[in-house]
């Protein structure tokens, strides 16, 4: 079945770059997503990448996709304290119904 | 546009009691999702509606959970009777249509604590 794995915790200093990693199992996924969840809030879509792309850049965010290794990463440049949150990687289900399969989330702690 | 509205924000009940959650999706969104997020885990789909029909309810514990989407707009999710392991955040999301490529909007969720 589908499975998405993430490391649980990452701590960085303000101004440094953060890299959050994710591995997935379903090679037929069309889209891969990064969501951000702040305390007490719902999930906010940060960015997504289409499966035929290797890289996508959006301001401070860079997404890298390695389809051969089924590895996805999110790089946040110049990390700020406001970036402290839980980050979820997700893939769409093989049936393409819109259902998302989420990883367990990576807690990003940004120290001043 | 207004976001996805959910109520209540918080609920505490005793085990074996019943509880209901309500979701109002973005106007015009045909697809509505209910996800369960247990503490320390990613959200897991419970049920997906397309208008007022069910697309996927394979992960819904049907002996105790039920959901409906009357007239293809608002939706309610009910648990009866609740168990301790049902403690979680219940997230509602909507999208313009089903299928990949249609962005989701999530509500803020209902945090359920079963004691």
C-alpha cells in the first residue's frame, strides 16, 4: 500500500536553511505536496510539484524530487521564527480521486 | 472567498457518548473530505463525498462513525458511541472537483477529547 515517511524533528537557527526530507512508495503519484500546520490551525498548502519535474522554486521554498529514489525534499532558505510549524509531505492516491496520503509530519523548530 | 467552516472547535466527551461535527465547505466546491488526525500522526482520510454521493469511505469505522452531506453542501460527521482512541482532530476539506490537480482548502478542525 501507499506509505509516506518523514523524519520527526528538525531544529535550525534563524537565518539558516532548513531541509525537510520525505520518502514515498507509490511511483504512480501525479502530484507531491508540502503542507504547513501551525498550532491549533488546519493545514495550509505551501507548494506542490508535478511528478515529471525535478525541481520547483517558489520564493524561499525549493522542492526537489528524485523519482528514482522516491525522495522528496523541501528547502526553506533564510528560515525565520515564523516558519516554526509541522510540515507534512503528501502524495495523491493511485486512483487519482483527490485523496491524499500524508506522512507523519516533521516538526521544525527555529531558534532565534 | 470564505474558507471552510467547522464547528465546534473543541469538544470533550466521555467514552460511550455520541458527538457530531459540522462542516460548511467553500461555496461551489463539489468535493468534501473528512480527515482524522491523531496526535503525532498525519491526517488520514475517513470519507470523501462528491456532491452528495460517497466516493471513498473505506477507512471509516462504520460500526460507530457515520457521515452525510445533505444537498451536496454542508456535511456532518457523527461518532456513536465514542471510544478513547477516537481522540483526535477532525479536519474537513473541500475542493472544486475530485481528482488530482484540484487544490484543497482545509478548515481549522474540531479537536475531540474522549475521557
